[in-house]
C-alpha cells in the first residue's frame, strides 16, 4: 500500500475507495500510444487555462488522429508522437 508521502497516494486511495463499492469493476490498461487522441487532448489540456473547453473545430493534428481512431487504425507501440 502506498504511504501518505507517496506522490500518487491520494489517487491510489481514491481508486481503492471506488473499487470497494458494491459493484463489478473491470480495469483495463491501455498504452497511451494506443489512445493517441486521449494522449493528445491530455497534453493540450496542460496548455489551457483551468475550465471547460469545447473543441468545435479541431486542429489538423487532432483531426488526423480522430479520423484514424474512427476508422480503427492501430498505432504500433514503438510509434512516438
């Protein structure tokens, strides 16, 4: 178990609290390289002010990855964005 001084202690404790609820939970690890759109948006979020952001017209990079996600193109794990 993580100690209170570990950098991810709060996150791990919250996950464990959710897992302890009376329901079935399935956790699946997905490499970030396999979910390029989510990785791109997470990185984009670091450059935006705190708040809700609605992306109506994605830039060309995001549009490219969204299209590939929609048609089911798989990205090799060795690919670096």
